[in-house]
């Protein structure tokens, strides 16, 4: 890795600098380099965090590699960039300490330990990150580590949104495809916490998902999830291998398909699938707020939600972190420790 030598804390003009993992072109993990870049400042309605931990996720892979699901090429220029990444500092979440409070923010103050969902703005793979209040930021409970806190937003908020939109309640039967990843492990736990019965589909993560509350496990390497005779109220597809056409016979009348990972055909055909099957098809943007993240952290405090961390890497090993995520075999989250 090429690490530039500018010392964080010196200035470029009048802007303080910080260390960050930067991708200035599309490509494999090796395109990410640790550099010194200008530190962000807090604008109205924002915080700046001194970041201690962030995750390296599938979303970071897609942005860095310009790798969208099948058929999504038309979205690439807007979502990812044309000739180079639209966002150069990746990281869709950040856990750290509030270093600066912008105008109009009254709910947080300098020194608060918080975790935040950065979403499509990214920016978590740096010593400092800008956070917009209101779309997923909450105080970290006493005793919770920054690493564990960072593992909550990406999977937890995604899982919460899709379970809520799909109408999962106590007594629901839920099939979770891709149950051992960051989103899948959260879906298993949150569905269980709601009182649902969960069947988890994964590879070598069977012991993990059983320990998280799954009632049954399907090993996709030896069993075809679509060939079973069991039916469910909701099928949650976290990896994109259970489109409606493949699993519609598994969903009971009045049930729902929650397509967390979806290609262009699934996204554009969602309305048609709803009309044809008479069942809900949940796709699209995640809608969450600060209260949702606070609720998830409360579940962690109560022992009903466990942050699942596969591996941690220091910032200087960010290339190795990306390479591991690129294997598509991580369990839970891969966390980058910044400080």
C-alpha cells in the first residue's frame, strides 16, 4: 500500500488534514490507498465525528469496483461515477466521538460517543467523518465498544426496514436467504426478537445462525431452497439469489417478498410481480431515523441483538479488508479500526 507521508494535523492552505482510505479510480482492493486529505467541517444540521471504527461492506465493494447488480448499468454514472468514483472515501457507517457540532444541532454535544449511518454519502474510512443528524445517529450505550457499535447500522437498519415493510410480526414464518452476512445475521435476530419462526439459508454459517435464533437451517451447497415443500409468510433475500419468480411458490397468500439485494429485472418488475402474485414485494430505498438506530442499540444492551463481527483490520490494512469482503464469504461485519 502506498501511504503518503503528510502528517495528519498539518494544513493544506487553511484546512486541517486527516488520514483516510481513498479510492481515486475504480478497480480491485489495491486501488485503495491511505492518504492525507482535508478534514470535513460541520455544516448546519451536522456533526463531525472523530472516527474509531467503521465497516467495510458490500456497498463499499460496489462503489470501489463499479460493480452493480445485473442490469443496473444505467444507474452506474449517477450512483457510482463515470470515469472515477463519485465518492472517494468509502465507509457507510462510523462509530466515534463528536468532535464538532454544526449550527442547529441541539441533541448532541462535543464528547458524545455516537454511531451513525452515513448512507450514500459514505466517508467512514477516515479519522473524521461528517454526519447528518436525523437519518440514523445515536449515542453508544455505556460499555459498548466502538467496534461493536459500528457493526450495528449497516445490517441492523437494513434488516429493520425490510422486516417492517414486509409486515413481520409474532408468529410469522420467515425464510432468510443469505443469513450469515451483515444484513442476514441482523434479520435472523430481529425476526426472532419479534417472535417469528426463522429458517436460515447459508453455507458454513449454520452454527452461527442457530446461535442467533434460527429455528432451522438450509445449506444452499447441498439443498435447493426453492425445492422444499415448506411455505412462509415472508422470504427475505439478502444476496440476490431468490428472486420472486424462483421462490413465489414458497410464499403464502397475503405474504411478502423482501428483496434486499435485487437486480434490474427484480427492481423494475416489482410492481408487475405484486399484481401477478397478489403478494407484497418490498424493494427500494431504506427509510430510517435516529430513533430506529437508538432502538437497535437498546436491543444490543438488552442482549436481544448481537453485533456479529467477523474480522477487524487497522486502517493501514484497508486493502486486506477489502480483499476479504470481495470473497463474499464474510460472516456478519468486517470492521476497520481507525484510531
